[in-house]
C-alpha cells in the first residue's frame, strides 16, 4: 500500500547528524541487492555504486526534528526505489533530500523535467537532490549548503541570483518514504531572464561533455487557477510532493 505524502511547515529546529557508520543489512537482503545490481549492470546500464546517506533514525520531538544518518550505497537505494514491496521494509534505503520551491521576480514557480538519462526520466519536479559529503561539516548536515549547491549544479543559479532563501516545508511519506526539506527560494530575476540564463548554462554544460539534469525548465505563474489547470492538464509524471506543494503555496493562507 502506498504511504500518503505528508507535508508540514518546516520545524524551526531540524538537526541531521552523521557518524560514518555503515548500515548493516541481513545477509539475505544484501544478497538480493547484490544480484539486482549485477543484473542492472549486465543490461549495459552505466551505473556507479557510490555512497548514499540513509536514514538510521528519525524523531520528531518537542524541541524539533532529529535525524541520524548512516552509510549505504547506490545499489541499496536503487533496489529500494525499484521494488515497491521493499519500500515499507525496515531495511529499505530511506534518504534525505533538499528541494527548492523557486519563485522568479515576476511570481513564477520553476519546475524541471528530468532528462532521459536520469532514473526518473521525463518526471516533473523541483530543483532537488540528495546529500553529498560536502554538505556535512563536523558530523552535522548543512541543509542550506545542500540546496544552494543543487541550485547551482542543476540550473546554474548562484547566491547572487537569490533574494531570499529559507526552509519552508518538511515532506515525509510518499512513494519511497524520503524526507525532503523544501526551501522557499526567491530570485532577483524574472522568468524570461532565468530561461535565457538556463539555456546558456546548459549550452556550456553540453560543450564540456556534461549532461544537464533537466531536459526542460518550466516557469508557471503563481496563480491558483493557473496551477489548477497545470495539475489537471499536464499528463507528465510528477514527483510525489509536487502537487501538494503547489497547492499549499497558492492557497489563500500561504505566506510565500
């Protein structure tokens, strides 16, 4: 059974710690993951079994939200998101992401369509990504650093383009049980300026032999009726929290 997406306003205090400990799986589970990985590689897929930070413990307490992370690898993560029956297992790879609800100066939301070389090809989502070693300082996760890095890597947005950035929502549940800290990001640039900047950025990436994360960048006016039409008419698959976030951000009670 699918777990519903739950979105709340981000707690004022959220701490994620990392102790460089490996997540130990039962032998039978590890063997299934290894067989799955070998089968994926044998199909000619160009995959890298790199490190992944998985949730070891997640607690919501009176003083805020506390997350403990442990080491696993991309094979464990890929096996989890590929096998729906495994997502609810206590041995599933549950990860923490940061995401950005980006809004241009002329009040447009920014949404990306994942490129064909990605695991979630053609899916619509916010600028987002998993944690990296550079986001961890002295055993603590720097969430703001993570999302600033993702903005720069995925769409070429630097701090000089940003007017305001603050954590806004916390997502749990959903398709793969991931925890997503979603930032409200207000840009200094208008939608047409951002599109020009993004096209130049992707041109430079391709020139260097790198593949852009997104095949297209959508800018959608932040108006309730426009968002409703987009949700109703656009047939593309969407990351599980995209629709709830857009609805919350355009509700009469939204503070964005």
